[in-house]
């Protein structure tokens, strides 16, 4: 192989290849944006000419960024990123670097690293206390409760949570998620799970990460179980999943929150009937544990989803 390479070099193939690379690079330099881009790199031409094609792509993305007004206007292949070169000894590597707008977005949503969210809508992950709807007076008591919890939680991690019952679309999940997001910005860890879908996924993960998922929410410092009572009751979901979660949290005084369309009386009925049989005693025990874990607030309000 070495002998063949020597023969090719003798025939001038190596010089021709270098000449072709040089010519392609010189042709690319006729583009003003490309020339400005490679000049800023301050890298030797002998290295650059081996990467002309990919540098042209990189130059286009860099130029897009220089004229960009925000993420919504991004024209690059990966939103908020530019494909840029990095010199490594005598060669170039290319990596995706976030733009200033992407960095701002990442910084503003960094708090989400503190919240484990399962099947929660995007609008909930961005819920903010300052955006809460105050016009309906029936919401004020719930908002006062939330405000008090926000102020006292940093000093007292063993407070009761809240069972928030109310009409469909009244903003129950948004209110509590806004509170969780605010605490996440202060560095506090939490979990928010849409209960019906969580159960379904948990059931299908017996042979994979079942235990990890269950332990994650059982031991979360703050937990919101969203839409409790919307699931189909089974002995498995009630006795093997829900009961151990609330029992653990009660014993360890971990603040726990629930949203539901059912009041506690209806929730007791919901838990008492499964496909297998009726069990009023087990249902009553669940409700007693929820009462020990939470305060109770009713939120019967206008359907805010219809107002959007």
C-alpha cells in the first residue's frame, strides 16, 4: 500500500488533489459572507481548504444568526443553533453551538430541571404566578392558600399539601403548577404527574423502569397528582400503587397535592368500586389518608379553556 501511494504521488495525484482543494476554496472566497466568516476564524488556509464545502454550510448558518431577530425567525437546521468549526490541532471539528436567544431560553427554563413532569401540557410547564387569573372572586381563597404555602415552605418542609377540587377547566392544574414552578426556580425539587396516563405507562413498564418511575414520584419532595379520579379503578392501581404512595408520603410528611373533578365524597365512591369487587373500607382509608395529607379547597369557576 505504501508503495502504491508513493507511485501515485510520483504521478502527481497528490499535487492535483491539493490544487483542486485550493481552487475550490478560492472559488468559495468570492462569496463575501464566506470570506468574512473564515477570516474571523484566524485559521491557516492550508487547513481551511480541506473543509470548503462544510465551511460554506457553516458560513450560511453563521450569517443567518447575524441577521436573526429571535428563535421564531431561526432559519438554521437545528432551532437556535449554528454549526460552527473548532480547531483541534491540524484539523477542524464542527459542533452545534446555541445562539444568544437559545441561551436566554435555556436560562429562563432551567428551573424545569427541578421538576419531573409526566404527560403534562406545555402551557403547564410554563405556568407563572404573575399570569394567574384574578378576576373571578371564587379563586381568591385558593390563591391565598398558594401564596401562604410559597412563603412558608422554605422554612417548613413538612406542611400539608392541597386537595383542589373543582369544575372542568377552572384552572386547578395551572394554579398549582404555577406554584411548583415558582418553587423550582428557588431550587426545590418536585414532580407533577397526570395520574390516568401515568398509571397506564407504569403498567406497561413492568420489565423496564417500573420501579424507578414509582420511586421517583413516591419520594419527590413535592408531588402533584393531577386529575385523580379520572382513572379506572382497579385493585392494582388502588392497592399496589396509590396506597403505598400516599402511605409513604404521609409517614414522611412530604407535601402532596391533588387536583380532581370529584369532591372527597365522590372520590371515596370512585375508589370503592373496581372491576373486581366493591371495597368501601379500603376507599374510606384512602380518603382518611388524603385528609391527613392535605387541606381541602373547592374551585368552581368559569371554564378558562373556553376563554382562550
